[in-house]
C-alpha cells in the first residue's frame, strides 16, 4: 500500500516514515496554511491512501491564534478529505482527547458528547466535522499524550529537566493515556489497509494503557531512565496555563479492537523503546 503522509516532521509523521512505500511531505512541500495546497498534491498523487499527521499543536499559543489553529487543524484537513473523496482515496486524520471537557472519571467512547475547553480542542473538533462532512472513505483516530524520540513531548521535557534538577512538581489530577507515536503509526497503517479493503471507517479512539497522571508518568520516566528525580504531585490549580486542560482524558478504545483487532498499547513498553532510541542516538 502506497501512502501519502502530511506532517513529515511531526512525531507520528516521523514514525510513519519507517514503513515502506510511504511518501511524507513537510510543511515546505505542502503548507497547510495555504488554501488548496494539499488538495493539489492529493489530486496528483499515485498513493493508495492519505494520512494527515500534521497539526497545530501549540495548545497554549492557540488561545491567541485560534484562527491559525483552525486553518491548520480544520480547514486544511477538510480540503484534504474532499480531495480524497473526489479521488476515491481512503483518508485518515489524527485527532485528540481535547475534544472532550474531561468531566467525570469514566473513559470516553467515540459517541460521547464533545465539548472542548480550549481553542486547540475547538480547532480539532472542527477538523473532525470537516473530515466527516467530506464523505468518501475516512477515519479519524483520536489519541492522547503522544510521545516519541522525536520533536517536543513530555518524555523529552522531563529528561531535559532532570539534567539540572533533582526535584520537580508535576500535575497529578489530569489523568490520561500516554501514547507512543510508533503505535499510532502502526494503527494508522492498519486502518488505511482496512479502508482500502472497503471498511466504512469512522471515528476511533486509540490511547496508551493503563491510565496515569502526568506525575505518575513522570515518575515512570525517571525510574526507567535511571534518573534520581523526586516528583512532587500538585493539582492543576497550582500550575495555571493559558489554555484549560481536561482533567479526565481517558479514552475507551474498545471499538478499534472490536472492528480491527487493534489493541491499545502498553505505554510502558513504548517508553522503554523511546528511552533506548534516545540513548542510542546520544552516543
């Protein structure tokens, strides 16, 4: 299966490039801010499926740049989806747990009511709607707390801070599923094959298990990396940010397992693999 990927420099985009017959485009090759640019590429492609792994992910900055975030996270994916529908190509798009408000403690199913708390979440929800409205064969993969050996993410931030600090305060009342970008890439490839085989697609949840807080995640990062850092759990109220974060980011991943046999990954195994890759590239 030949796959065209938007977002070559992102965490998921980098992992998708490990698969054969993947052509990944950077922002310089396909600018999501430019109307019609991605649709032109899709109209000319010989790929069998298209994956959008590109996104505006600066959650706090999006509070001041919501129009730009919406252009990249909603308008551009909508244009891609319409172009794919016209070309009879399966289209896959990555979304987020931030489309929910984070109330309660239960894991959200795909059918749960969406109510984003911030501009980033609103832009991503608008993107989901735009993809669905385009018709054709499409799938939206909602995920959470993405990490890898590439780009900016929580794991790399914790490791960087541990080089100069022996104590860190980390939020403990936001609960979710850290998700290795490598597992997201594998899930997207599997979904692409299924859509190419005639599956109707839809919205699916895919997040790491078991659920954990940011503080618990940090503790596991330091323990597995052998870093002597003490983590002090704090409530979100003690770490204010421009964008409000959902407290409950648990995603119910039963549907993707039922439909495709894709099980949610154990993020601890993914963390070990990322730490090994980071160690290998540092030497």
